[in-house]
C-alpha cells in the first residue's frame, strides 16, 4: 500500500474506532483447497496494526458463501453493515473489493453508509475515502467491474457447458447402469451384474405395473440394486435393497431409454417477501429442454416402452395427487371398473364408494357439482354393472384363453429364472470380494496384529455374505420347482374353462382389474332420467367401440324392500295374531323377505317395527271371536263337524288372509239352526244338515 497516501487519509478519529477485516471465499471447495487465499486475507490484520489500529475484528463467518446475489444471506456482511451504522468502524479491510460484494445492491448500500459514517475502505492496493470524489469514483468503477467480471465468467462457463451439452458430451454423475468413457461418451456399465439387475427393474415393472409392487418384489426376493453414494468425497456404486423413490427415479429417467437430456430443470426467479428467490422447476416435455438427443447411447428399454411406462405411472396416480384424469393404480376392492368410468354429461371421472355392513358393496358416483353445494351427476350400484361387464369381458377373451395359459406358463418360468440369475450374480460378486479380502489378509504380516485383525474381520464378513447368498439360492431352488406335466395340464385346463376361473371366489379382484384395463381404455356412461336406462360406450384398446344399454340397478333400500303384499298380510293379522302365527301364514303363502329369506317370528317383529304396525292388544280383542280350535272347545264337537257346517253355509266363518286361522263368532254357534244341529248330533250321533227337517222338530222333541 502507498504509505504516504494511507497516513494522510487515516485520522485520529478513524484510529479511535475499530478496524474490521472481512474474509470471504465463494465456495466450500475454495475454502478447502485455496489455503493461500485464506492466508493472504488473514494477513490483513498485520496491515491494520501497521496503520495504528488497536481494535481489530476479523469477520470470517461468510467463508464458503457466494456474494453474487443479495438473496443469499451473509450473516458476516450484515454484521459489518450494522457495526458501520453504529459508528464503531474506522476502516474496512478486504483483500479485494469483490470479497465485499459481487452485486450492485450490496455494493451501493455499503458505499452509502460508509460515506455517511466516515468509514474508510481498504484493499490490497490502497485505502479509499468515500468523502473524496476521486476515491468514490474509483470504488464505484471497481465494484461495477467485479459485477461485470462475475457475469462474464458465468456466461462463458454456461456457454461452454451448453455447447458441450449440444454434442451430448456434458456428463456429470450418471445413474446406476451407466459410466462415462473417455470423459464424454456414455456407455453401459461393463459389470454384468449391474446391467442385468437394472434390466430386471424394467422387466418387473412391465409385469406388475406399479412402482410400489416392483419395490416390494425386490425386497421379497432379497435382490439388491446399485445406488450412487458419496464415499470419501467421490460417488461410488453401493449395493443395497432399494427404497421406493429409487425405483421411481429409475423408471422416470429418460437416460435408460437412450435419450440425452440437458436443461430439464430450469431455474426461475420468484419474489417472496420482497426478496428474489431462485426455484427449480420441471419441464412438462423433453422437447422443451435445452438439449434433447434421442438414441444418444445404448438403452436398456426402447423409447416406446419408456413412454408406455410414463403413461402407466401417470394413470396410477396416488392418494395425494389431484389429477382428476388419472386412472389410479390397481388396488384391493370389489369395484371392477374403478378408474375406467367417465360421466357422459359433465365429463368427470366416476369415483367409487363402498357401503354395507362389511363395506364391500360398491357404488359408482359422478361428483358433479356436489362439492360446490350442488348434487351428484350420476350414481348407481356396482354389483349388477360389474357382473354385466364381466360377461362382456369373458366373451372377448375366452377365444384367447388357451394362448393366455401358455403365456402364463412361460411367465412363471421366466420369473423364477430372473430371481435366480440376480442371486447368482450377487453370489459371484460376494465370492470376488471374499477372495480379494483373503488376498489382502494373506499378504499382511501375521505378527502385525493391529492390521491383521481388521483384515481378518473383513474377510469373515465377506465369507458370511457368500454363505447367505448360497442359502438364499438353495431356498429359491426348493420353492421354485420346474412345472411338471401334471401342473402344465391343469393350467391348460383352466384356460379352456376360463369362465369358471373368472367367477371362482378364489380369483383375486386385482387380477380381474388388470385384465379389464388391458382390454378397455375408457367407458362413457350416461343416464336417461325418464326411462332410468344407463347407456355405456366402451372404448377398447385398439380403437373399437361397443355401445349397450341396461336398466339402472335399484339401490339396496329399494331392491330389498319388503313387498307391499307381505306388509298388508302383516297389517291385517297383527290385529289379533302373534308374530309366529303371521310367519307361518307367510311361509304357507311362499312369501320371502326383501332379501329372499324365509319369514320368521323375529323378522315379522322387525317388519312391524319398521312399518309401525302395533302388536295385538288382548284387552281390546272381541271375546266372542273364536278360532276354529277355540270353537271346538266351546261347542264340544269336532273340527270336522264345524267345517261341514261352514261348507254347508250353515255356520258363518271368515279368514283375514288365505291360510290364516278361521274366525267364528260365539253368537253364531249359539244361534239357530247351528245349536239345533249340534244338539241333535250329541243326542243321536248323526249330523243332519237338512234345514227342512230341523224346522218340523221342536226343541222338546229333540
């Protein structure tokens, strides 16, 4: 520094305050590697002492933080500004002005308060007094140059990166399954285990159609996948059981389809709380990326398969995704058409609700404008509709059932081979690591126990991994025996009678849903309010369409409602008769409940309660009304005699409903000519039903 100029600018007032040494490096890498720069910056404390400052403070909490934008919080710089504003700082020393700021906003703010509080700024060349016009001008130019310099460096770097990316040579950290050859070329990992297991990820997803099911399969089969992990400052492949997000990242990555994509996640600046904040966004299509090169390198799957996988994952959706058009993944549940139905009136997807005591009765609903205070657009029961669609699906696939059986046999065989091949490669890797660990242990001096014990433990661990792989292979061989002729014949027999397999209770609903989705793309349904007819338009995969109508299924409350005839019988008989007598009459009439069950005493009681029919009140019953049994006891004759009198229209009797007990009035039994006939019967033992004979006889003669 120019000592004469320095002594002239530093006054006693400046020396009475403290000097601040501001130290900053732009990145953690510079902090770690550029130690000479740190040394030069910390050496400024000696310069401050040489100038005569007794109070010296070093601010170095901004090491590793960029000053290119004011949005990044620099606590050290904020402390510096606060101390200057309190009037406690006489001099700010930095190796160069770019250490203080790399943006105009912070730089102008610093110059403004330093001028206001008469604080000097010094760098490696000289000391500047902002109250002097020349110094203010020079500092302004230096600050502007530091901002421009950074912008130029960034622009050159980005241009170089983009130019390299346009050639498909800009490679950073590659996904597992690929390596970078010669620093620019992307090739498959030469490790066969890596190649085969990454291929197995796509093969398993193609078979299961779900990220979660693929993840579960790898855990159930205990098959490890390679994962990039930082080890000693470098990324290395580490074998482990996959997490669910890793399976998702592999399936979404276009790298595995042979495509090179650069600039897929552009940065956007948003203003939040008055500050500009950079956010990464994701483009919707690869064509919007800065660089998109198809067929750039060797692929694990073709581009058509990649696009198909994206459609499957999008349709699978998720419980927390608000995309109304997604079909959702196949899950447990008794609704066969869940995710396929679309309303023909408003265009929304129909959802499914489950009702009933067991929660298994499916009902399809179009939400319409219900959420905004309106009503549902369409709603109907699912059982009848699913049964009808099952028959349509069976008609479509029954001719191909034998071919499906052969494919099932082939798929079972391949599935067993996939698991075995993956475990075989894992065993080969474990044996290699065990041999390598033994070589290291064998080469060490046996008397050097500090090293030998560690290498021996490492060797034992690798041997344990080998034994675990062998045991797993033995277990897999025991579980996956080859399909014999008898099993093959049974599978073919199932294919020839696919209808019974579909309708069997053991057939899982998930399998049925997968078959339906393989055949049907979408179903448009609309309702005719007047005729209550549902109109369905089936859009099959392949472009064909099928249109049919069916009567809207009745709800359970209506379909299982007690018949009006049964209610009328219960209402009439409940005046005099108990529930068990009513149940017997309904049984003789061959009547059933709304659910098709026979009538019992408890069911009659429930029906009375539901339809508010009172039980008979014995206190209000007419004592003169007798049943046939009671009339027999009262008159002292047999029921056959009374029935003959009734059939001859001599004795009046009535019946509330067919098969109900006969009702006879006591007064009719005591009236003529019934009393005379019964008296003659008791005297002579003969039943005379001729009324003329009875008229000529007097009571005395009888």
